[in-house]
C-alpha cells in the first residue's frame, strides 16, 4: 500500500493486469447555491458488474480470455442540488473510448476530458455526454486551481493483503478553488438550464493491480473545509492484515499555514448500520493521534449502493486541547466484498450504461428516476 502527494504521479500508469483499475476523482461544492458535483474517469472500472463477471469467469476457467482494463474504461458524473440528485450518469465502454495525453497528466472518455495545465497550475475539465435514459445532454467546463499541497509519502510494505496486489492513493489536490458552468439540455428547449459554479474542490487518484474485493476489506475516506482547519482522512482495512488499518489524517491550518500529517492514527468504529442494499458500516468514526481527535458522524445520505455510501457528514475536532466548531464534510464508505455477489452485480447493472450492451435493468431504473425528477420539478 503506497500513499503519496506527489502530483507527478497523477499521470496514467497503463496497468494491464486482469482486474486492475485506476481512477481520477474530482469533487466540488458551491455552498452558496447548494450545488455539488462528482466527476470520475476510469481505466478499468473497478465497480463494473461486467468487468467483475468477466474476471470471475476467467479466474475459474469458465473462459480463457483474461479481462483487460482498457475494455472496461468509464466515466461518471453526478450533480446534486440542495441535497437532491439531479444527474447520476455512469458509462462504461470498450477500448477506444478512453485515451490519455501521456507523457502529460490527463485523460479522455468520449467527449469528457481533464488536463493538468502546469503553466497555469490548474486542472481543466470538460464534460460533454448524452444521457438518453434521462432525456438530457450535459455539458460543462471547470477549472480546479490548487490552494496548497501536502508533502508526504508512505510505502506501507508491512501492510499487505491476501492477494499481494499493489495499491496506491495519490492525493494530488487536497483543496482547490473551482469555477465552472454546467449546461443541462432537455429534449425540449424549455428544459434548458445553465448553472454557474464557484466553490471549493478536491482531487485524488487511486489504482490497484487486482480487483478491490481481493485486497480491501473496508474503506473510509472524507474531507472537511472550514475557516480555520481543513481536514482529510483516509482509513483502509486490508484483507489478511489482521484488521490493522492503514490510516492517515492530514490537517491544514488556514490561519498559520502550518500542516500536519498523522499516520499513527487510532481508529474506532461505532453505531453500525446496514441497509437493504447498503453494506454494514459505522455511522460514527473516531480518529485520534496525540493532541488531535476527530469524530465523524455520517448523516445525510447522498448516494447509496450495495458496496458504497456517500454522506454529508458532521465533524467535531479537538486540536491541541481546543474544541473547534462543528464543521460540514463529505464522507464515503466502501465495502467491496459485495462486488462478488451475482445478485448485487445484477442490481448494480441498473446504474451502469455499458456501451453496446442493452440492459432492461438500466432502462427501467432510469425511467423510474426520470419520473421522480419530473415530479420534483413540479413540486419544487
């Protein structure tokens, strides 16, 4: 397990092992307008039911051709307005839909791309995709300009999983100033909407050389930005490591500019919950290192699935004996073991548009969601 903040590592690693994956994650929030976005590019879509089914059949010798991550590239875009999902788009496709700008940092999936402009010291994102199931076309541009970076690297050789696979987390942009616009075009001209965006964002990058459920037991991640402190935490329990987690807290003092990186963190999970299609997880997470203690309470569910949860959270921090005001944050939880379940993969396919592969589940799910969107527009 490797953790680094070296932004030069943000380039495409060209993994080709069966089951390997790589993704670039951007999220941002415009608090004044109640708008938030999540944009991700994938090479080897780690959560794809099609990719995992191919891998499982190949591993059990049902089929002889190993799955290649390039045939399971993907792109996702989520837009939330005042706590409600407006767009939740995930598309996966064969080789040719994904491209990179090596030796520079950047990637493209169909008409959506990101590029690191080193001269301007910012990431430029372009979003352009058709969403027929929701009768939309979504276009947008965003700039992510880093406010600061951390300087940290950790190669946790002592923390190994059963699979022996390599894992890496690259925290390239802990906090960014984000500006942009989103255009939502419906099938009728009256449905056109334009949103201006100005807020704060975050960008990181994950990769692994084997399916996540072979190496990861469970995984918590979150961030919170406040006037005084910005906090990012990362906690991952690897399979076969006797439940000893790899954990890091990164703290930036916005008044003094001082930074702290803590990787000897005591973890406590509490108030465990499970939903019908949601994994068992701790609704409360406590992190402590010396004079810094943090309590994370997962509250508002923003997205939920068989293996994944995204929350609007409340964080209480005690730093050097001083209790800080409670702050809002974004938290995520992942338990990838559900990815192995054929039943859960069946339900997951309702969220993923696989290029060239019609899905009754996908059409039905999005028809239902489109009707809810229509009712919400009428009510609100």
